[in-house]
C-alpha cells in the first residue's frame, strides 16, 4: 500500500527527518522544547521513571546534561568519587536554587560581609521574606566562627567566596570544613573567580560549589548561565527538582557556548593568572596606588592560604588609588584596552568601580570596614600581551 500524499499545508507542518547517520564531531544543540515518544507506553514509562528518557526542556536537555557532566568531572577531577552537576539559567539562579533546596524557614546562614553585592541583596530581599536569616563573620577567625556555631543552633549552612569579591580575601577551606563538620553544617562556595582549574573546593571537603558559568567557564562574554555541583547524589536530585519547579533551568544554546569556552579554559586561566600577577606587581610599585589586593602578592594578607589551595592565583585583582571617586574616574576613563563592564572572566580586560556599581547597596559601614572605598577599582585581567596592559595602566595613572 502506497504512502498517503499530503497537501502542502500538512507537509509544511511535519518535522523534517534527521538524516544524520554518523556522529557529530562537536556537541549538537538540541534546540527543542520537548521530546517525542515512540508510543504511549514509552511515554508512560518515561514519565513514571520506569524508563530513562527526556520529556520536556525544563526537566532536562541532552546538550545541557552533557555540559553538566563535564563541569562535574572538572570539579571532582582526581577525587575518589564523582560529583553531580545541575546547569541553570544564571549564577544567581545557582545561588538561589541551592539555598532554597537546602534551607527551610527558621534556618540561618553564616557568611562573609565582603561578598558579591547581588548575593547579599538576595539574602536581604528574598531569603528574609522566607524567614531565612544570615550572620556575617571573619571565616578565617576560627575562634569567632566556632563561638557563633556553638551558640546559634539555627545556623544550618556556611556560604562563602574564596577569594572574595572584590577584596580577594582567601578563606582556609580545610580549617572551615573541619569546623563545619564538627557542628554538622553544610558548606556552599562560589568558585566563579577560580574555576576548577585554579581551585577545587570539593577536594577540601566543601559540600556544594556554585559558578556563574557566564564568567571564566565560558570566557567570551556571550552567554548567561550557572551551575551547582555536589557529591551527594540524593541531595543533588533535590536541587534538580528545585531548579525544575523554580523554572530556572539552562537552555541548550547557552550550554553549548559554555562547552565551547571550556575547551580553552586551562590555557586561559594560566594566562589570566600570569598577566594578573605581573599587573599586580606593576601597580604595587606605582606611586599613585595606595594598595593592591591580589592573593599572588606576598604582602597580601591571605597569600599563604592561596598558595596552599590554589593552583594559580587567578585573574582578578583590585587596587585602591590615593584619592576618591574623581581620581578613580580619571584612571578608568583614560584606559584604552580595559572595557568598563559589570562582569568578569572574559578574554579581554574588564574594569569596574565596586563602590558605585556592584557593591553600591552594601551598607557604607561594611564597605568602609572591608576597604571597598571610592578609590577602589576591580580588574578582571584579560589574556592580552602583558606589556600592552601595563603600558595602558601606566598612561592611565600618569598625571
């Protein structure tokens, strides 16, 4: 019996048959909102979990899952057990989803005051409305941290950055994890500044790692996405369910762009780090510069911690000028190579003014305490020729 002859209108609607009969050299982009079943029984089996398979883009996508597996492998490389990763729509989605999955009303977070301003805003504006509080401390002060944990049973989780944004303070992960385990606390770290090429927090016993994959992991400023990585498979399933129900899953196009960036991650992070160290040394010797914050400098207050737990010292630095906002403005506006942008981790050098940008909503007393002054400039050092970068900063600082 011959196949029915359809009209043009029907033929337009029908999906094209995929002619692929050999494997793709690069990861395909599965640009589909849903997935089809061969028959009703297969649909029932996949929905019930009796058979593995994809259902709907928000629940999972092959492109996203492939990238998630690669990120999990990078964070757990060399460790005795594999990690699990969930790819999400942004770095803030990663922070939001993991905390919403792990905490309940009445719980508290122990954290630092000198972290990304958006994270602090999330604590204040969103978690507070769900009756989840937070307290700040110097997480390198073992006595202070232990005193807080021993006297406040409502604390359930320690959230940290290392290095911090924008002062680049490193936290001794080994000591903090030891305290956390003693008091049965979960630990979550934002590892965006480092990537697993520079630092593997899981190696030191951290429970969960979040990234804004928008930054170094992609490296080219053309995607927004994030990820959550952890070793506990059961809890990571809860995180995945939270992501699904919150609707903050990643999309395959952004996942594909992250995958492309990952291919050069090791090369880029080495170059970012080498350039940042040389630029930090130059700035440290300049008479217009009051202070340089870079963990690779021996005078940095947490240099010894950085040497212990980081492969390189990373591509981020901040420096404080002698003077206020007008001096900072003059320096920033005179730069030719650095782009003024509220992001980091791209191949080109990026610069911003934390006092008026990323940390503008942080209370002035906190900014003053942690050195986030009007004269502070944050630099995401790119992979340009270092001589060109130094010459550009030299002319921008000239009277």
